[in-house]
């Protein structure tokens, strides 16, 4: 089946890095969150590969958290023992008496040393977790992409390529954010919060209970308003995405827009989308402003209340000024850590959902099963046999694509497959390449059932030119040499000449080294097709599959390339799908397909004598060509 005959998988689009980044940011907020953190544990095998970096991170995490908790203790020491002339009233200061010109200076020097060590350990904690996170994410992305390349096309019928790419980019970016930041921050916050609460109770259990009592009052508005803010932020992103999409369509088809004088309408639509995004962001800003007022008011009121009670305790002699200073530091660590953990928890839940989707891909298995005892062909002779082959695409279980197809092709023969769209022609190619396993019958090459061959070895015996062969960003040299390990410049040039592509390639600014842009969009359809043909010629495989290979060529180029194909086909087995019957007149045999069956076979002359479907299609095409020639001006 050619062209629109199959619901073939979407081809991956190599977009610019800017475009990918914009889509990643847009999609991150839309990724569903998990209901638990358990899916994150599925990533452990990737982390466990680097025990040294993990242990280093944990060690510096503990040191960083420990030294942060020592900062309030140092402030307590300075306040209680460093100020004033008579500090002997505070018993523990006798154990920290410093000799020298100024004990106060000594205490501050010690505090500076602690600050430097705290900074060093914090930096090392960040370094090791960030390095570990980047290494793990790189491994995950490589593992996912490598696994995707092993899956059969049937997988991409069930899951669209766009969703697969979203998982490869957006989901791994979410996990990256957690691995390099959220997990480290969460563990450090938990350690600091736990230590702060314990030390708060040691300093003053009464003040500690007061602080714990006001924490829910501070955190609850944050949780409630946070959901509203996220909803408004997502709404703003959606409106901005609408505007970006509309702008992209208009600018991508600017000639059509201007030809139909639709510039004012497009400007109005874009402005409407931008204003809608602005309105959504206004609501978010207002909500965030009200939340900020509430948070500051509640937090400061609570802190002032605790300090007021503490000041009275100092006046009563049950606490020292250093106790209040240290307690305030511990309370700040505890409260700020708790409020920040709510946002961190949201990121962790979203990353858990992303982990589930990543692991789902890694757990997928190809529909093409490879035998442990798979055979291999060093170089096929090119004998092809289809024996009562039946096949239905997984995405269309009620529409059989092949219904008991039987034919054979001898080595060196050229066989044409013709028939209306949707008749099953391209499905023959799909089955021969083993992109799908057939439902019944057998497909054999040189007498070997292809299910007994390694798919990689099977496909090495075949060169393919498709109707719309995908090319890639890169140079002309890269695209022709695609599929060949380090081809020589001479071989590339010879293949291009055989495909009648050498002349236009040399006319490019940098010749064979000219970068052709995304999907080689700078070339015409005929030029891209000739590059694809040159690629197939360079592959030099014993079996050649041509799916409307000359459809994008003008008449002169088609005649030239047709000569190249005839030369190539002399010592190769060639299967040709063609709608233009003039290209298959010299075929050794023509197979006429209709509704998944072969209804006629023979040479052109034999099929014309049968006066069946082929003769009907041929008369229509040749009569149209004759009429065009009759009306063509001399």
C-alpha cells in the first residue's frame, strides 16, 4: 500500500533545540502526578551503578546539614559568652573561655571557620548530587532511546511518536529536576527539620510546642492557595501555547497569509490569545500577592509571639539571650524547611509519574520475536517466496491487508506490484522487511523463513527507496552515506552520479558538504528523492525495493533515474511498486493487487490481453497521457 494506504508510524521530526525546550517547559506542568513516590524506586538500578558518587553525596549531605544546625549554636555561644565583661554567670561559658586580646574576636573567627566549612560541604553536596543526577539522566535517556529503536512499528501505532518523544524529553527533564535538586533539597530539609525540632525542644520545650502549633496555620494557606496558583499558571501556559501555535502557523505559511490578505485577522487572533494569557497571569499574580500577605502576616506574628514569650523567659532568668538566638535560628530552619517541602513534594510526585511512564517504555517488548538460534545470510541470492501470506495491521484488526498472497521472485528478476491505493502493495514490503510478523503463511528468502533470520541480518540484504523517503539534517554526503559505515568520498560520488544527483549537489554552496537543513527541507522533492535513490545504490544490497521511487521526479529526471534502476536491476532482485504503469512496462512480471489479493499476474502484454483490472488502469493512464500530448503546444 502506497502513500496513505497504511497508518504507518509518525516519523520523528528533528526540531530545533529551542523548539524542544519550549515544548518541554510547556508540557512539564501538564504531566500527571503519581499517587505515591514508589515509582521513583524503579530508577534505583540506574543510581546503584554509581555507589561512590552516591556515598560521597550522602556524606556531604550529613556534614552540610550538621554544620547548618551548628550555626545557631555558634550564635548562642557568641551572644552568651562573647558579649559583656562578666560572662561567668553563665556556667557553660567557663568551658569555652578564649585567651587573647579579645575573646569576642576569637568567637567570631570560630564562627567564620564554621561558615566556611558549611559552605564547602554544601558546595560538595551540590556537586556530587548534580553530577550523579546528570549521569543517571544521561543513562536513562540513552537506555530509553536504545530500547525504542528495538521496538517494532506496531508499538508506534499504539503510542504516537509525539507521546514517545514527550516521554524521552519532558519526562526525563522532570526526573532530572528531581535528581539534581529536589531529592537533595528534600533530604537536606528533612535532616535539618528533624535536627532543628530536636534542638528546639532541648533549648525550650515550651517555645518548641508554640512553634509547632503555628506551623499548620502557616502551611495550610500555602497548600490551599498553591493548588489555585498552579491551576492559574497552567491556564496561562495554555493560552500562551495557543498564541505560539497560532503564530507558528501564520509565520510558517506567511505567503498564504499575505496572498489572502489575512494579516489583520492573524494579528487580531494572536493579540486575543496573548491577552487571554495576560488575564490568566493577572489572576495568578493577585492570588500570589494575597498569599504573600497572609504568609508574611502569619509568619511574622507567630515569630513575634514566640520572641515575646522568650523575652519574658530571659527576663525571668529561665533562659539566656543566647538561648533565644539559637532557638530563633532552629525555628527558622524548621518552619522554612516545612513550607518549602510542600513544593518539593509536588515535584517528587510529578517525577514519580514520569518515572512510571519511562519504566513503561523500558518494559515494552517488540512484537518481532527473535529466535535464540536465528540464522544469518552472508549475502542473499535474492530468491523471494510468499506462501499463502495473511496479515492484518494491529491498528485495524477488522481490515485484512493481505489475504492469502502467494508469489515467487527468482534471483535477478524485476517484479512490479500495481493496483489501486489500499490494495496491499506496501504491506508486501512491510512483511518482507519484517517490520511486522505475518498472521499466517510464510515469507522466505533463499528458502529460509525470515522468522528464522535475525532482523538486522535480513534487512542488510535489502535496499529501500520509499515514496517519501525521510532524509535527515546534515550534509548531502551524510544522507547518501546513511546506513554505510564510513563510505569513501569516491563511493558517495559514484552513487550520486548513478542517481543523477551529482550535478545539483555540486551546484550547492559547499557541494557534498552543504548542510541541507532540517529534513533536508532546502531541497526540492525531486532532489530529495534522488538523494534517497543514491543512498540505495550505495547500499549495494542484493534485493532492491522501490516504492513509487520516481514519483517526485520530473519526466526528464525520471527517464534518467529509470536507466539507473535498469542498470542496478541487472544483477539484483527488484520489487517495484508503481502507480505510473509506464515505469513497469519492462518488468519480468507484474502482480496486480486488489483488496489484499493478487488477482492477476503476467507481463504487460499478457495482462493487456486478459483485459482485466490492469488493462483497465493502463487504458485510463495511457489515454490521459495521449490527450495531454495532443493538447500540448508545439
